């Protein structure tokens, strides 16, 4: 490793990360037959053949604003908007790009953003880039969020930003009460449904749809339940037009592959009709949750849906259990800071709809052995 210039400190800092049990390194691919329980491919679509027609171009060639806008993009965006009941949608290269781009383009200096303490890093970074005042409220605390909005009445604009299904905890806010608070204090509700879209709610339309709540801005992911890549922002046409012009992560990026956009359209139509897979996922999740609870007890944190976090605490202990599971043919990565707060390292188990009864028996047997001190 280089010891020259501004990089000379890195070796010592990497050593410090390693000593704290927080250094990540590329791991070998899981061995054949290993059951992967840390993917976000909740419906199992990610292992299916590519659904796009062969004639779709492989590359956009430029930013969508220059010459990279293709018919496949427009069709995919309209299909997403129709599915979710919004006027428009706009494709981004990733969920990170969608959150950073949308929040930093919408909120401005002088505005106030009320943000849940456990919001994703992409939301945090978008808030910082916006230049707005950010008020972080305790996780899922609607009263604190409403009080923050009330105190912000002198701000030009108010924004309340939350995930609908928190990716490391598997829990959800009260979207009905948050919508009411936003309406009461003239704030916009920004909801990241990355881990809910496709998996939860009627026709897989997410938890806002399940609650009968309409966010002003909705973020959805394409690389999770839909098994592809990318993300989108959905909302009114004015939102799409503004982001087209001012979301820097969109404006200054080459458009996503038209072939990918064509695949997105196919997958959206499929996921909207696949209640059978969602029902199967619910059944598998219920059995897995009950089995894990009998093994790890209170370490299984309260959650719903296919995310089942098992609390460990020290990062090195989470890594130890993860390695013991891998030796037994089950891949569950240790989740450590900064992904989660210090002292809350965990194993984030995720169910998917392709698990068989035999798979579940293997998983529970592996946990029974690996969880022992």
C-alpha cells in the first residue's frame, strides 16, 4: 500500500478498522449449494433468465438529457407510474442515486427536513447535500416528527423523510399518522419504499398503498424484489420535470441501459400479478421467524415481513456466528457499524419465496449449532 502524500495515513486507519472488527474485505463466492439468506431478492426473480427483448439497445450512449433517452425508458417509467397509481416516474441508476438526487434537488437552504434516525445512508447524504436544516428524530417517533414540523413553521418548506420498511430492522413507521402530520403542518411526505415495493402491499405496491397513504414523493428499488438493477422516483409530473432538470445524479449520469429498462417493464407487470409468490413468501417467513425465535429467543428483534434481524452486539461476535453459519452451508453476513449504530451488530436474515421446506430445516439446524457460545 502506498505511503506517499495524502494517502499515507490509510494503512494505519485500515489497521484500526481491522482491530475494531469493522474491516470489510471481498469474500469468496458462496460454495455450491449454500443457502443465501442475506440477499434482497425477496421473490427470487434475480435468478431467473433476463426478461428483456433481444432487440433493445444494450447502452443508452449518453445522459438522458443529451441523446440517451430511448423509448424503452419512457415505457418502463409509464408502467411503473400506472402500477403505483402515480402520474409519473423517473428511472435512476441506483437507489442511492435516486435518494441523493431527489432530496438534494427538492430541499434547499432554509428548508427543514425531518428525518428518521435510522434512515438509509443515501437519505442522510441527500439531506446533507441539500443544504437544508436537518432535524433527526428518534426512530418511528411520530410525536417527535410532528413537533419538529410545528417548530419549522417559519421555514420556506418542510419535508418529512422516512423509509416505509427499514432495511436493517424490518419495522415500519405509522404512515397514516405521518401523512396527517404533514398535512397539518404543510409538509411534503417523502417515503423510501425500496424494501417494500414488489414484496409488500396490494399488488406489491408497497406499505403506503397498504395503509391508504399517498406520499408526495415515493422512491422504489428495482434491484430487490424485482431482481434487476436501478431505482425510480414516482410522483406528480412536476416532480419528474424538476428532477429531470435538477437531480444531479440523474442529469450527469449516462441513462440506464435501454435493455434494462425493457426488462423493468416486463418485471413490473410480472410482480404486480404475482400474489402467489407474495403469499408463499409470507408463509415461508412465518415459519422461519417462529423457528429462529425458538433458537435465539429475544435476540430476534421485533419485525414484520421478510427481514428478520438477530441482535448480537459486538461486531466480532457477529462475524464469528456468520462464519459458523457459512461452514454449515448458510450465508448470512454480519451487519456492523457504520451500517448500524455501535453496539448493535446483528445478523440480518432475509427470507425469499424460493426456499423449500427442506431449506428451512437446514437453516434452522445450522442456526441451532452456530448460535451456541
